């Protein structure tokens, strides 16, 4: 972790403002253009600088990783790659020809209607017709990803559209006389050299949207990228424009036949390509979304008796274990995570990664009330939230631990110096949450419920038995409120939120009033070892089968 410094002025004296001086790794230097970066911390206070420097350092590393990712995935000259080849121009003529023909050939009509088709097929383009063809050509170029076409591009496409129109209406005119034979011109026109809408490239564009958490290396991209790649391999091509609703139905049925749960098919295997297609539809690259309206039967509705949250005994087991003496083999940050994260989740209903990613600067006193300030980049909806600390957390000494980490300039529950240079999609604080889940499930033997997410369900269950306002509860735990349009008006003032938080009852844990229980190292029997090895083999086999 870098140390705040005050650079010297030209006269040799130190500046008042603290700065961060960070060395740029060799792999990023060609992209950054520097061997080191200086950035102002915008404070003259040493303690504030120590609190800020961790977040600024992470922001720099995230920015460098983003530059490397874009350099790897974004073409050097995207406008050049979007240019249509000579073969693609004639392929467009073929597609438009078939589209015009198929739209009218079933009922071509006779008499005057047939004469009209013959007129369209032979009549040269008028001045008004030229303008219509111009607009049509620009629309097609926009769908092909060429947003700033030259006049030469428009002229080339316009010529092919005119020929396509003549050929398509010529086929309809022949059909009106009973001649449904294939047009020999279509056999001579080529297929495309590249997909009209490459689904893999479309997915990367989708991930770059501001609303997608983490961008191309975030959790959404990490989970859905293998889905898109598997879909392209299954269907045999990468052209999203060629996918039909029948293909989407076959894809749904194929995934269900593989033993994948209906809910996973709906929320992952159909949701990923559907979202990408919607993105392309909004960008005018597609005319329809082939995945729209495709439903999955067999998804179980939520039931009142579903075991989603901890029961009182499970919650007591976990909270009592937080004050027991931990193993000397784990880091002090992990000890702190075991001590505080379950309690914070229990009293806030926050997601575990929103808590494990906290910095000391995220714990602030606002209008006399201590709050967790959850930054937009760590929340699911990318919205800033201020959640008051429950009085019980303050009495247990959480603020003393926060001040200790603030003095050291370290995040609350992880040590950046021990980072192994992993991907942006697997940050340290996410690993902390995973380790906590393993501790609850494997060491404390709390099963049958998600080991971290169970606190959110328990929090909502407890809230229903209090007089807390649903609108403010939705805000504090980060749920999309459904209390009506009026709930979006006005700010949620911290004193009002603190008053609501005071209505949340305390967890009564007898272990808090006793000396810490000694750490007990349990040894597995041979039968347990064999059982664990069999379970690990089964999990590896399931992962291989899913891959």
C-alpha cells in the first residue's frame, strides 16, 4: 500500500496537500504512458490521507485493468472493421431480395396487382425514389454498425438495394402468373463474409454499458460470457440476426434436457442472450428480439415456508461463534471479518460484498449519527446508500476497530498487500465473503440456507414484526421499493433512518457476556475424510459436466 507524501515545491519546501505516488506495473506502462502516477488526495490532514489512499490506489489499479481489457478486446480501428466488403454488399442484395419476395409471394394477386409488381420491377428510380433508397441504405448501414457512413458507402448500398427491389418484385410478378420457380440470380449471389450482428462482439458492447456492474470484467460478464459462447457453439454460428424464435425455443428445451434447473434456464441461459438481443435492438442493429416472450415452465413460485433465511438457532450459532477465540493460523483481517461481518449483515440486511468491501472512510458520522456509506460502485443498483449503525454494534466496539484501520490506512476486512494480482472480476473483498460462507457452512455446520445471504432474509423477517416503515427498510437493505411512485420523491434523511433503525430489536447472544470460548481444533475421522473426498469428487464431476 503506498504511503501519503507531500511533494516538494520549487523552493524545496513541502506542499501542504498529501499526494499518492504509485508505480505503474510494466505490463500497463505502454497503455498509461508513464512509469509512475501522481494523484492528489485533496487533504492536508494525515489521518484523512491514510483513509483515502487505499481507495485511490484501488481506483488506479481498476483504471489500468480497464485500459488493458479495452486494448485487448476493442479493435484498433472499429470504423474500418465495420466497413462492408464487396461480397457483403452483394450478400445484402440477396437478403433484401428474399425479404421482399417472401413478404408478398404467398398472395401475389392478379390483374392490376400483378401489373403493379411488374412496374416496381422494371421502373427506374425517380428523384423521390432516390431519396427513399438513400434513407433505406443509411438505415441498413446503421444496423451493420457503420454509424458515420460516407457518401460512397451510401451509394454502393443504394445500388444493391435497387437491384434487390427489382429482383424481389420481379419474382412476385412471375408468381402472379403461376411461375414460382427459383430466380437464378439468387444462386449467383454470395453469403456474408462475417456475421451481420456478431453475438460475441455484441455481448462485449452490452457489458460496456454503465448500468452493468463491473463492466466487461464484472460479475455479470463473468457469469454470462460462457453462456453466450456456449450458445454460439450450440447453434453453429455467431450471427445474432439469423437467430429465430424457433431457435430460442430449441435452446431452452436443449438446456432443460441437460438437467439444468428451470429457474437457472430462465434467469441465466435465456436471460443472457435475451439481454444482448435487447441491447442490439435498442441500438437499431436488430429488427426483433428472438428471445422475447420465451417462458420456462416448472419454475417454482416463492412459498411462505421456503427455507431462505436463518432460523433463530442458526443465527445464534453464528453470532456466538463470532466472539469465540479464532485460530491463530488465519490473518487478522479474516479474524475481524468473522467477528464483525455477520453482525453488520444481521443489523443492516446488506449484501455480504457490500460489507466486506468497506473502507474506513465509508464509516462516517452524519448529523450526529454514525452510518455506513455504501458507495455506488459496490452496491447492486449502483446507488449510494447511507445505513445508520445499530446501537448494539457501537456498544460492541466496532468504531474502535474502524479507527484502528483508519489510522493504518487499510480497508476494514482485507489486506491489499496480500493481493495475488487476480482478475478484476475476483476482487479480494469478494474472496473474503466466500471464505466466510465456507466457515459458516463447513466449520459451524449451518446448512440448508445460503451462509451469507440468509442474513438478508432474516432481517426482512424481523422487520415485519416491527413498526419500521417498509419504504425506508427497502432503502436501507438495497431493495427496489414497491411502495408507489411517491416513495421516489424526497431524500431519506439520516436522522429519520436512525430513528427507524432504533426500532430494530437486538440479538440476544449470551456468549457476549462470557469470556471468549477457547479455540477447539476438531480432527476428522477416517469416515469423515472419505465422505469429504467423495463430496469433492462429486462437485468436480458436476463442474466438468456443466462445462
